[in-house]
């Protein structure tokens, strides 16, 4: 069951990536990110309110937000800082790179998760899993060669380093999620509510220095329907992902790989919508990544 939940998470993540590319075009990354988080927070805030006033009814529906100790708030705060750093780097990179370059690089996240799953959680990969992960990495390297034809030098372009950093931090957060859900036994809505709350606070501090004081920056900001859509789609994807992680048999190694199937939506549909270059050539490494994912699932 947890694999099917992982596939649902991948579906909504793919749609989320399309909306995110639309949202950041011509906009600063930080206010867009804040807008998406506020939209996601407003989606789950009613669960918190109903958990206070109608706890029994909310429990029956399966959306009860639990009371958690101060130490658990600290652990969630750490996740918020990790993901705030990842999103800030990713949104900045997305403004300067094609979606069909950004998404495949982020698809290398399972490799970092793979290493962490072996050394931290002692998850044991088999031969097919090894082959699958190396296929993903080789396919991403092939994307780098295609990227040069679009004027993107992977060795000197700072936005490439930004998206790699975002990918690494995202993988760290994924490994940390297993600890939060399985060791601290947090349910999805409790984790999502407080994670959103603390991440919004972090961004408000950043924006109070970099954006709010500047009238011209505020004037240049363009609100788009895709900004709240990003936040809502991400919350739905995260809910299915955390529900999958609640299963004691769920392997973070495999869940991370299953989520990469979002590439079909991001690369194929995104390439058509945003009219990016070399779409056919990018299908070759895309196929390599999907074969790698299939090998992991097959194993």
C-alpha cells in the first residue's frame, strides 16, 4: 500500500513542479515561496482548529492534529530550517534554468537518500537497486551535456550548484522524515501543520530584510493563480508521502525513487508548456532515469 501512496505523492509533485515554474517567472523567489507556504498552511489550518474545538469528530475523520511536547517542536523546527534552505536555493535556480534541466538534477535526490538509508537506517540494497541508482546518476550526467547546448555550463553556472545544494538538503530532509514519522510517531497532519508554521516564520524574517522594506520590489511582484496552487499541491503530495512513511515496512530508499516518476509530468508536459529546447534529446536520459526507477521497483 505504501508504494501506491508514494505514486500518488509523485503525481501531485509533478503538477506542483509545473505550477512552480509558472509562479516564479518574472517574480522574486522568496515572496513566491512565502505565498505558496501560506496557501498550504491555510489548507491544513482548519484541521488544527477543529482538533481544538471538535477533537473527537476530527479523530474520526483521521485529521486530528496532536498535542506534541516542546522537544518535538524543536525537531520539526530543524526540518523547517533544512527545507527552507532547500527551497530558497531551488526557487532561485528555477528562475534561471529550464525546468527540463532542474527537474532531472533534482532526480538525483534518491542517490543521496540511498547513501543515507544504507548508513543511517541500515536498509540493504540488492543488485537491481544498485544498478537502478547508478542509471539515475549517469542519466543526470547526460543531461549536463545537453544543458551545455542551451548555454548552461554545469561547471561554472552558479545556479547549477544552487540546485545541487537544494537537492542534497532535500535528501537530508527526506531521511529526517523517517525519524519524525516512525521514531517520533508524528501523524502527517501534525507534522505538516507545524512544519508549515515554522517555515513561514523563517521566511518572514528573511523577507523583512530582503523584500518588505523595498517598495519597488513589492510593486514588481506579480500574483498568479499558480502561487497558491503550488502550496496546495505540495500539501496533498506531502500528505500521501507521510502516510506512506507511517507503514513500518516502508523503505525511504524506495519511496525516494518512486517519487522520481514525477519526471514524466515535469519533463514531457513541462517542456511542451514552457517551450524549452532539446525536448527530444532530453527524453533519452529521461528514459534512463525511468528505467532506474523501474529497476528499483522491480527489485
